[in-house]
C-alpha cells in the first residue's frame, strides 16, 4: 500500500496538533527575515518537529547545520539538543548570517556557533568524527561535496540528513527539460540521492516529511 497523500487539510491538522511551538517559532523568526529582505526558504513546521523529535531520540549533542539562511533549522535543533550541546551552522551569504545571528540573540540561544563563508571550506578545517548529526540544506549542486565531507565529520553511529530529497515533486522525473526552473537543483538532487543510497557505509532511507529527508545511519567499522 502506498503512503497516504498529504493534503493541505491533513498538513494543517498535523501542525495544529503536533507542531504548534515550531509554527510559532517560525512566525517569530520570519518577521526579522522579511524585514531584511531574505527569501522565505526553510523547512516546514512538521519537518521541524520531526527533526527535534529525532535529535532527542538519538540524544545528539553536536550538530552540523549546512545552510543557515535566517536560522530556523539551527534554532529548532539547538532547542532540541539542549544548552549542554552545540549546533555549528554554516552560511555563505553575509546578509543571511547577520539576520540569523540577530534571531539567535533575540531567542537567547547561546549554543549555536555560526560560521560565515563557503561551507565546504569550513568543513575541511574540522576534525574527523565530531558530529552526532549533520543536516545538509544548502545549494543543491554542492550536495555531493557536502556529503563527502559529512561522511568524514560524522561520528560512528551518527546520522546524516539531506533536505529536498524529493526535489519539489520532480525527483523521479528523469527527463526533466533543461528549461525547467528547477532543472539544475533537481538533477543535482537525483545525483545526490543515487550516491546517498549507494554508499555502503550508510543504512539509508527517504523520510517523506516536508520536501523529503534523505537520512543515513553511518557505520564506520
């Protein structure tokens, strides 16, 4: 049997009953982002709740967030891991980084370290095996590079996740026309998913929340 399609009514039911705090946090953080002229690109509220739930379940304490934007994912994860944990979040655009820092300060979140600049450059300076969980949610053409570095940075028994694994409903279209506005990103996600599924060090799946999360449990030995 196929999964139950997520209608607007069902989605609203999930948020209204299980993701109220996540929805309120998003509204609060969006306001500052909109004032700064930052695009409203972020994980959905029910996806945020799933991330928080998952991080609590695996008792994650060190998290890497690749792609900050205005900081919603980082804030969700920082709240989930607690004040004795740390989220390291990477953002290329200075405007986005500044808005995120303002959001974190306003929320009183002191367990987030934001590094501005090319994510792959920052990742290459980090030690092996230091993160319990890594979230990839940035520029799609570089997902494969982020995955390669993530496999080095994740702890044995840690989990790597890649957002937009369903590519806005276009992931299964292997004949996407080049004039499609999502062609570059969608084809990059197709390549990423192939590499993700084929990697023998990971036990992987796609969780159909939001636009889909590719998730891999990493076993290094």
